[in-house]
C-alpha cells in the first residue's frame, strides 16, 4: 500500500477525467478536446511515475509536482494568449 500515495498529478488526472466524462454528457461534439485530455492524462501519469522514481519523500514529491503543474498551466496559458500580445 506504500505506492498508493495521493499526489498533485493524481488529483489533476482525476479532474481531467471527470471533465472528459462531463464533456461527453453535455457536449457530444467535444471529441477533439477529449482526445487531448486523454493524451494529457497519459503524460501526467508518466510524469508522476518519473517524479516518484527520483524523489522518495512525499513532501518533496508534492513540492516538485505542484511546481510542475503551475509551470504547465503557465505555459499553456502563454501559448493560448500569444496572439493577443
């Protein structure tokens, strides 16, 4: 049971999965967004395993993964808003 630890990337993956299911229920034409969400979930699961391999303490994993999530959100926001500058 030691490997079943809650991390920020696990929380983000769960939120993306719920968002994908909700998109299917509400908007039937959101398949492109759902496909990108599934790809992002797979990437985040791989990143979570990568961070668990290098950092053994749960506190350090939380700090590094929270920084990774903030950095990823910032990069996505900058890419989406690059035309407005």
